[in-house]
C-alpha cells in the first residue's frame, strides 16, 4: 500500500479536479451548468483533459468559474 505525504494547504479554496474527456455524451454540460449555478464561495473547479469539438462552443459561458488546463499529463 502506497503512503502519501500530507501537505498543508496554503489557502482556503475548496478545489475539485476533473480529469478525463468532457463531451456532451458524458453529460459534461450538466456538470458545468450545476457548478455555474451553485456559485459557491471559495470553490474552484479545475478541468484537465480533452474537450470534445461539439462542446467547445458551449463552454465559453463557464470560463469565469472553471479553470480549464487542457490536456496535460500528470
């Protein structure tokens, strides 16, 4: 069993990381809309992965609430 180091958090922001492909088929638009409507304080949604071409024109509305990293290896 692998043990992980505990790191002290440097801020009070609650972050959620989504890693994978975002597409309409996966229901990603529902997830984005829910996060946008919740408007939670001290919350950051970070997306790492590919965005399907049919979803790209629809995500501009959410860019202020969601941090899109693009496809990056871990």
